[in-house]
C-alpha cells in the first residue's frame, strides 16, 4: 500500500515533481562540475602558471663570499661562486623528479660586443640532458615559454645568439646580423623580449660564455620550473624543528621549499630557494579559484533547495484532502512523514544521478575550453553528490512536511482548511 501511494504521488503530480527534479538536477550538476574541477584544478592551474617561468632559483652556497676590489675578483680557494654544469642532470634524480618541468642554467658576464662593453648571458636553449636511462630537453625554451622571440632560436652547438630587444635597439642590430664578441663571430638568429635584464643582454650558448669567461663547466644560476603544491601553514614550518613523522610528510609533499631542499641534497655546493613572489601568487590564485567554485556550488544548491521548497509547498496544498483522509482513517504522524520523506529521497536520488551525469559533461567542457585537457568527475564522488542531493531536497521539503503534519483532518474534510 505504501509503495502504491508513493507511485501515485509521482503519477498524479508529474509537473510538480518534474519541476522539483529539474531544480535538483541543475543544482547537483553545478556542484558536481565544481567538485570535479576543484579536485583537478591544482595540477591544471599549476601547469598553466608554469608557463610564466621558473619558481625555484639555485645558486652556489658560497656565492656570497665573492668580493670585488678595484675591479679584481677575489674568490675562495675552493673556486666557490659557481656550480658545475655536469651536476645539473641530478635534478632529474630527486624524489620529485617528475615535477621538474624544466630548468635552465645561466652564466652572466660582461664582454666586448663590436668593440664596446655589453651584458652577456650564457645559457642552454634546448639541450638534451641524460639522467640515468631517461633523457629530456632542457633550457630556456622550456623554462621560460613566455619569452617572445622574433626570428629563430639559436642552437646550443653553433655560433649563434639571441639579442635582447633593448640592446638590439641601442646597437641597431637585428636578426641575421653578425657580431664580434671578444673576437668571436656570432650570428644573431632572433630578437627576444622578456624581462629587463634579458632585454639588455646578448644571450649566447653556455659553452661559448664559459670559454669567454675562462670558466669551463661553470654555472652561476639555475632557474627551475617545478609543479608544486600551494604553500600553506605546514609548508612554512621549519623542517629542522619537526618530528620524524611531520618531517617525512613535509619532505614527501611537493612544496616548493621541500623540492628546493632535495635539489640542495642532489647538487654539491647548491643553495636552492623558491622565488617567493611567484609561489605566493600561485597560492593566492588557487585559493581564490577554490573560493569562487565553493561560492558557486553553495549558490546553486541553495537555489535548488528553494525551488524544491516551493514545489513541495504547492504539492502539500493540493494534497490537503488526501492528507486529511489518511489522518481520519488512522494514519499517524510517522506514516505521513515517511511518505513525504520517501518521495523526497526518491526525487533526490533520481535528480542526483542525472545531475552527476550532467555535471560530468560540464566539467569535461570546462577542462577542454579552459585547460585544453579533459577533467573527469570521479565515480568515488558519486556517494557525496547523492548525499548532497538528499540533503538539499530534505532541507527544501522540511517546512512543507511540518505543515502537512499540522493539518486538522476535520477542518480539511469539511473544506475549512
């Protein structure tokens, strides 16, 4: 009998139930899409933000010991102030090696360009690097994809160079010109627009810079682009003061400072630190996006609850006679409550399932249109989504159910209520 009453309520009030079901479906679809994006947005946004350059800088530990008196450089007997180019492949052997998306060594110096002093930066453009059985292409082309090059990139094994836009304008040089750098002839293959220091320099292959500086195998800076977890309070703690369990958790989390520590462990004489402004901006962007998605989800679910409340209120109003008759023949408050709760739960489950499927399509569309990659709603989130659907539906139905329980059967059957 109970099942028949439940089925008849859906058959007789198809329009009301359909409106409530659509409201639940749309609200749950938005919540599903936001949840799917939220679980994947960290990696997606991190990859997008990595297009803005490096977030970790590696320098020699004793670089601060270098002195310059009267134009004469004084260095420790250990030849500090430089890293060894041959050690850089160790970056791809740390625990978070797969999070290292690219790195570029730098050797800045001054040299004679066409007879006058000029800033010069030696680097890798796109150099194959082998680390164990793996190989990768490293250099500024991967690490600084935002560099805008007019012309062609130089080759690492050729006498070629990029010229910064500011320097090119000052010296009236451009693509295809040949220049003399400390007696060596180089061909300019392109003009680069980047930061102020790069725009005012000639960018040449690292091997040529090392030969000019008479520093074979020397590197002064390494810019590393790594996928990292946004910095939180735990990441800011001093690892030296942590217990073993906390330290292991910190060390095995892809924070910028934990990756920096592993880089220091892998490369001799290295000091690595996150470029804090970049890391803070990434964390700020991700937190704001997460807050926006939460706000959208709450607004959608609240709108669904209000729509359900309106539909259920109208339903109770239309079914006053049925409710009064049920009470008159002995139906208790528990039976009437169970009937309306069952209707709400069935409606919630149907709307939740359809909303989950629709939300998965919305999440996929967001992924393809914003990140050019697929975002999937994970099946493991389905119970959470269904619980949300049931909660929203019961919240919207609560007032109407209480109103149904307060109806006086005598007044209803006489038509006075």
